[in-house]
């Protein structure tokens, strides 16, 4: 499984916000925003800050994408 933050970027567009606005609103570091941009793992505390700042649910900002290879073929 991989994590996708595409929903977060769409939500920012819908709210007419930029990454720098998210950084300020959720009190995030530049490195955390960079991790999100690269689709890397971040802590649940970071995800909670984002959801609080944007007044949304975690499912509104991220999703789990299943791998294409079934587990029994790995």
C-alpha cells in the first residue's frame, strides 16, 4: 500500500489556498510540507494539525492506494 495526498492538494485548490498557506495555518515545517509533496509518511499528529486547520476529516486529505501485485505473488 502507498499513501496518496492528492486529495489534500485538490482540497487546497478548492479552498483557493497554497502550500505556504497550509504551512502557516497548520503550523507545519517546510520539511513536513516537502514530505507531503513527495507522498512520504508523516505522523498522525501532522495529519491531525492539517485536518484541524482545514476543518476536514483525514479521509478528505489522504487515501491508501493498494499495490498492483497481490500479496501471494510477492
